[in-house]
C-alpha cells in the first residue's frame, strides 16, 4: 500500500504522547517475533499479503485483523478456518487491552500497549473537509490522509460501517484534487442486478441484448477525467471482477456487444462495509482485484468512537436544512443531551435522520405516519387479541401490523435507501419491494 504520510500545508511534525501497540508471538513457529501495530488495520495470516506474516500452517492466508484504537486493540476474524480465540471464546470481533493473548492456529500472540513520546505528523486544518465534519483525532487523521491522497490517481478503498459516510469520503477525495471539475459518477453495487451490472459499468452497443435500442456509455466512460465511486464493491458479481481488474491495470473498457477497446481516464474509489478478506477466503471476491483496489485503504471511524463530533455534525446538518434557527438549535441541543450515552448504531446516517425529524416535525423523537397507524380494530388487537375471530385471522392481523410498523421504522432509519434497508433487514430487495407495495408504503 502507498505511504499516506507525505507532508501537506496543514500537516506538521510535532512531539506528542501517544499509544504504541505491538504484537509478540509467544508460542508457535514464529515465537519471539514482534510486530508494531499501526493506525490502520494490519492482517495476520500465512499469505504473502499479510502485514503480520506467520509460518504456522494452521493459520489461514488472511486469518484476522488487528488495529490500535485509543489504547485498545480491535481484533476482527477474517473468516479463518480454525478461528481466532481469546481464552475459551472464539471471537468474530472484539476489543482487548494490554496483556491479552490471542490464539490463531497453533500460535499465541500477546498484545502490548504503552504510552510513548513520539514525533508524529499532526493535522492543523479546520474541522471540515469538503462534505466531512469532525474535530476528533480519528477524523483529523482521516482528513489528513484525504488531503494527501486527493491528487493521486491511484484507487482508494474506503472501509467503514454502514452509515459512517463513506460516500462523503469519496466526494472529498474528488473535490480536493485536480479532477474536481470533472464528473463524479456513483454506482451502487448493492442495487445492481446481475443481468445489468456489466452494462452499467462498461456500457453496451445498440442491439447488444434485448431492449438495448441505443448504444450507451457505461459508468467508467461517463466518469472520464473524473472519479467513479463504486459503493458496496463486495456486491459486484464475481464474473465481472476480472473486467474491472483489467480496467485498473490497462485503463481501457470494452462495451458489451463491441470488440474495440476504448481508453478511459477515471480514478476508481470503492467502498464497503463487508469483510473482503473473509470473502476472499470464501471464494466470493477475487484476491487480485482486492490488492489492486486496496492500493490505499481509508477507514471511516464509527460515530461511537468519536462522540465528541456528534454536536458538530448535528448542528452542521441543522444549519444546512434550516439555516440559523435558535429555537431548533436549542431543541437539538436538548435532544443530544438526552442521548449522551447513545452509541449511534446507525452512525452519521442515524444522527442526520434525527435532525431531519426535528426540522420536519419540530421534535426529535421518531413518529409513525398516519397511514402507518393501526386501525381501530388493530389498536384493539395490540391491547388484546380478538378472540371472537379464528386464531389464524387474529395472528394475521398481528403479522400485518408488525410488518407495516417495522418497514416504516426500517426506512426511516435507512434514510429511505432501499438497498440499505434490504441489507439491514437481511431481506431480498425484490421481496422487500413486494412488502412495501402490500402495505402501501412508497419508496423514496
């Protein structure tokens, strides 16, 4: 991966006190080896791509991932065959402190964390970078990395939980570099059907398939000179992944139904909340494409790890929607104070939805639209099931009421995004669409 620490006008070297983490192999073929942790996640594995390579044959190629975060080390298993263990517990994701021991394969790793005085680059810019807002240390580090990478033509892989603002990172990369005046094209990998994904990305000739009445440029061609942002790259059909890899290596595209290749200059920025390393182990994502996309990886921290940014983001969102309104600002401050211990599982999207409700309704608590309220019969059913009707009918009333209320809340928390709602509910998009139509709920 590229070194993302070149100096910029807003980045200076200073002496700071910071946490330094390390992993020591205390048992196994590599016993005695010590690896220093970094701000970015490092992979433990037996494969050549591992930053913490182990000779242990019981360790998967991409076994687990370690990242130092605020004096803790976050451990995330990458779909390893033999698992990652802390004591007697096999873990998927966990945070551990100094002294903790991990078992991977036949090896035992001990975590070390200590405070040291270091000379490190420090970001001295504002609390905003393009569409991004924040003043916490994780966000300032992200701002600095974006500034350094904005002028590079290399691909960037943006990783983070759903709702953290990965698209905003892509926009900041685009707007902060020499491609700012050129197109910024978005492809939602989660919304692409397998039959149309190839045409959407690479374009098609007239008559290439039934319904192709005219030739059409694909997203890569439309992004010529600018940036193509592929959201949820993990959803890209595996049979199309070699074609995207070829573009990244050669800079050419071939439309569906044509034989000629066309040169295209487009920077590719991808985002995902899925563990691509685990998908590589499963065979659902190509390892060669992963390494070409992840020339640089940027991690967007979850909101729970930067709670000091919550008021800043919320009031910025309020100003954008309602201008300077002292009454709404005071109401928002009270709403945030009431949620001081909230962990924001929906991240920035959840926080902005709260602001939207405040502006639209004059209150920050969620409400159900009138069409989503139970009828008088249903309201009685909620209090006590109607035993005057057959059990199957009473049960169906409960199911329909649950579906309508659940879908209404789901779409509110998903910002009206069908793909996001589908992922959160773990429901096929087609089935979700049929449920919406059944209950008369409109897609936004």
